[in-house]
């Protein structure tokens, strides 16, 4: 038997795609404030442990307010009920707009 182990590459241990920023966990801990600045500017950064991607820092995006969305849809539906084409054809209206 050989003393050498067979090479095993974890499925998570893959080279970074073009343009992706990867940072080791130690470096991330050491330079966290600078990474936060970069993420605040829109950059996404993958944090690795022993070369394996374990997390991603991404810019915060507030959750959508589902109740406001429902209200907006209800308002649009009410407006649609009040404003009908009254026999006009939508294709004729589109063509009419194209003349200008």
C-alpha cells in the first residue's frame, strides 16, 4: 500500500467564478469593517473556510410589505372596474399611439 492518500476534492471546493470575490474566514474576521464597506457599495463576497464556500455577504434589501402590495393591487383592480374601454379595441389604441 502507498502512504499517499487519493486526492479528494469536495464539491464545495471549486474555483471562484469569474468576478466573484472570495475571502478566507481569518481574513474576513480581520478585515470585517472593510468588507462591510464593499458590501454596502453593492459587492457580494463569499466567505470560505479551508477553501470551501460557507457563506455569502450580500447587501441588505428590506423585505417587501405584503399588506401594502395587496392594497395596491386592490386599488388597481378598482380603477380597472371604473375605467373600461367601452367597445374600443386595445390593438387600435396601440396603433393609434404609434402614429405620434
